C-alpha cells in the first residue's frame, strides 16, 4: 500500500496524467474538427501521405514500421501522434545546439597536437582499427590518444572505493554527470566527500537526468544541491505537457577530476549498482578509470552538455589536463547524441563485428536490435567467428526481456551463442574482439541508446585493459546459462506471437 501511494503521489504519475489529459483534449478537438467539416476522408488521405513520408524518410526501417502500424490502426490519429512524438527532425534550437557541440569539440581537438602522429602509430599497429578510430574521430569529433593509462573494474562494488578515493584527491574541480543519482548509501558517501572538497575550495558541478531521477530524487533537488554550495543542473526537466523532446535523455555516466582522471561505464550512483540493495538478483556492472591526456575528451563531453543546458560559453583551457601518463595502447573516448543523423555508437559496434576475425563477445542488458545488427552478428557467426552475447536472466523490465528473446531463434540458428547471466541482472555494456579492441561505456544495444539518448564510451586499441575485459567475460560465461535451440522451440506459439507483437512496437516505445 505504501508503494502504491508513493507511485500515485509521485511527480512521474502526476506528469503522466497531465500529458494523457492533454493528448485526450487534442484528440477530442481533432475529432470534432474532422466530423464537423466532413473531411474525414481528406484527413485519412493526409495520413496515407504521412505513411509514405515515413517510408521514404531517412530513418531506421524498424522505427518506420512501428509508426506505419500505428497510422494503419489509427488512420487519422496516427499521423497526429507521429507529428507530436515521431518526427526526429531538428528544430532551430536543436540545430544551434548541434552546431555548438561541433564547435566545442573542434576547439578541444586543437589541444591534441599529436593526433595525426597517434593516428599513424595506430595505422601501423592495425589498419582496420585505425579506420574504425578515424570513423569515430570524424563522427564524434574525438581523438585517439596515447599518454593515457586505464584501470578496469568488473563490478560496481570494486569501482566505488576507488571512485571515492579519487574524489577525495581533487584539488581544482569535480564534474559529475549521471543518468541516475539516487538517495541512499552510495550517494550519501559521495556527498560527504563532495561537501568536504567544496569547503576546501574545489569547484563541484553536478548534472543528472531529470527523468532518470524522477522517482528517486525530490523535484527541487537542484536547489538543495545549490544550497550545499554546489553548481547543479537537471538535464531536460520533465514538464507536464506534450512535447517531442521528452524522449531525449542524458544516459551518460561521467566523472572528471581535475581534468586528469575520468570514470565511465554502466554504474549509476544508486545502491543497487554496488549491490547495497537487491532488486533483480546480483547486479553485474562495470566501470573504467582513465588518467592522462585522453581525459580531455570526457571533460569536453561534460562541459558541452553543461553549457548547452544554459546556453553558456566559457574558457575551456583552464580545464585542460596537466598529467601525461604512460603509453598503454590507444584510448579514444567518445560521445553520441540524438541531435544529428549519425548513429555513431551503433556503427562503431557494427565495425567491430564486421572486422572480427576470431571472436567478438558482447554484454548488454537490452537486446532490441536493428536488422543491420542482426545481419552483422549472423554473418560473423556463419563466417566462423566466435560470436557471444551475455544478457540478463532476471530483467529490470520484463517487456524488454520478452522483446530481447524474440531475437534468440534467428541469432542461434546463425550460430550466435547467447548466454543469460543466471545470478541476476547484467547492466554492463561492453564489446571485445580478437584481443585487440574493446569498447566500454553506457550504450545499450537498443533503439533508445542508439538513436534517442546522449551516450558515451571509450574505445581501447591494443590496451592492457582488453586483457582484463576478456577475463571478466570468461568468468561471465561460467556464471551464465547457454541458451540452446531446444529452449527456444519449447516456447509455446502464443508466447512467440506476443514477443513478435512487442518487437514491432519496441523501437518507438
């Protein structure tokens, strides 16, 4: 009863009720306008035209199919819903923000005076990886770096003590950007350190996603943080009115300390990520710490988001790194965003799969993939590459797990090995291939991460981190259950049909 009361009195429930009421009013007026004018056939024709526009628009086939079904089921109202929620064309403000993103990153790249030399070294190490790095550099405006070291944390429980330790070492500034910050033991310990560093004169900036925190933070938490002496902002605040921008979320996890140390990965600042609270069995996540020159790109990622939120500009040079670490392969941080027409993260994943010669191993909490990804995984497996996916056994969202399972049969028939992490929920997002390349970050293998979220990650080429990631993956296979062909065939036909229906609409949910 207490949980129910919390839900119905929460900000999310209140906002959802108001948005649904507004949609109902819009549809009611639209219905009256159509009926009173006798133009229902005209509006049906307009819906048909919208359907054609969806087909020929530069968009993903799965996304187009979902909206086409809605337009077919609701001939008049489907087009109206598409106008409100489905169009992904940029507004004037969106174009301005994208332009600022590009300008900030191009300004930042001038700091990497040796990027051409680094690229030539990577070209000598592996031409295919150099090509992938070059794509990320052009699409995400980020560089491959040397003079950077890294440490991999295979579980949130290991990451957290080091995270607190590095926060406590800050002398100039701390930037924190997370999709979820939740009141609890983890955040309390972080706050304790931040308050102490703030008293010492360290500049603290905190950015969190408002939707991601809507059920776990008070609505006025920005003001509470500011009262503590921090600079704070909530990304894309949830507003109780119909708007297409509510889909865009800041799913990134970034912490930058003095411009010399950075963390990223799957771990949010919430107790379940370090197994202090148990929600879906054992929570398996990961994180990575880098230190050295490559931290600069994470600094720019944070500052771009911070300044875009308020339309501010500031001198970036005062946040440049002052530490040159040892060379340990090549390190390339990157960000992806929904403001352009480039699915950079998905393409980077596809490149790893297509370039794999021996193996490609992947972990993801959600498997809601496009036809391009299905084909790439299948072709790689059919070509003799050892392709393995690790997904959760205990889901945090049951309908997403049902959608994920709808892909099992086709992938397994092609030779892809699918494992379910039996102890609980795996939230790690990582790729590794051929002992040469690995990507660790925030990007799930689903439509929202590829096309609607602000995301980030870091690619490692020839780094010692790759060995640690491989060991983590090998341990995961032992803890996970391999799904076989008979497991899929044993599912009754009604369950399979239900999964396929969910899959049709998954890209637009």
